[in-house]
C-alpha cells in the first residue's frame, strides 16, 4: 500500500484549511492542538458525536469546534 498525497479542503471555525494527509476527526483535533475533552464538534451545522471521531474528515466539510467554558 502506498501513501498517496491528498489535498482535502475544509473549514474549521470559519478558517480554511488544506490537509495534506487523511486525518480522522480525533487526529484533526490533535493536529490543531485541541484537547479531546471539554469540546463539541459540529459538521455542516450538525452535532458530530464523539463516537464518530474515528471517521476520516471529508473534503468540503465545515467544522465548528466549541469549547466548554465555566461561568455564570
């Protein structure tokens, strides 16, 4: 099996990103330096369950990452 370069264009929190390798959602979060706990992910306006974070990111996805904050 050979590793073929990929070019996956996605948007994360309004910023365009080009991925040069296939990443899962969990790997994308790590790539962006985000923790796996205390955040929620939405793809194309729909909540993306943590159980699906092992799914590969697809070209054109609009991803929103929300961080839980404390306050009142």
